[in-house]
C-alpha cells in the first residue's frame, strides 16, 4: 500500500504544474496574445485621425454601447454580442479591421485575431486618437 500511495502522490504534481503553467501563460483566463503584424493594414481608411466619437451609436440599430469603428470606412456598428452589425458589415464588404470603442482593441476579421495597436505603427495614431476621444488625455506610453 505504501507503494500505491507513493505512486499516486508522485503523479499529482505534474498536473498541478501544468495548471499553474497554463494560468501563468494566460490559458483559461481569456487572455489573448495580440498580433504584432497583419497583412490587411493596406485596407485602412486614409483619414483615421478624424474619428467618430466613442459614444456614436450603431448606424443601423442605434445601439449606444458595445460599438466598433470600421477602420476601412469609419462606419460605427454594434458588436457580435448586440446585433452583430459589425460582423455583418465585414461579411458584406470584406472590410477586415475594426476598433472596439469599449476597450480600444483592434480586431482583424480576416486574420481572426486581435492586433497590438500600440506596437503596429500604422495603428498607433488611430489608437491614440481614439484614446484621447474616450478619456480626454493621451494614452500612457506603451511598455515594450
């Protein structure tokens, strides 16, 4: 019996270590590693320094929250958690890039990934302009 106890206790630590490693790496917490490059940046609107304000409602259903800004045509549409108008816009137009007015994250529908708007040079001025519109001050410097 002593052998069984030793065997079962020695098999437990690797499972705990795996769970701890997953937690440390962000798995299970919803944490996502944003991409630092994207092949679809050439579709950005040429005028993204003049953005609609973060309180702009969805242009289709007038929903006031959880809205995204299309970075290709500057239309403001609601998220997939409301009426899915931004997702439908992507499906109808092929516009890939959108900025969330909730958390200022940038999503590429074609890559199916978040993009690091503070690292990708083409996105940095857009993120800064949206941050100023939302919070009334410049964003903190990115920690590289």
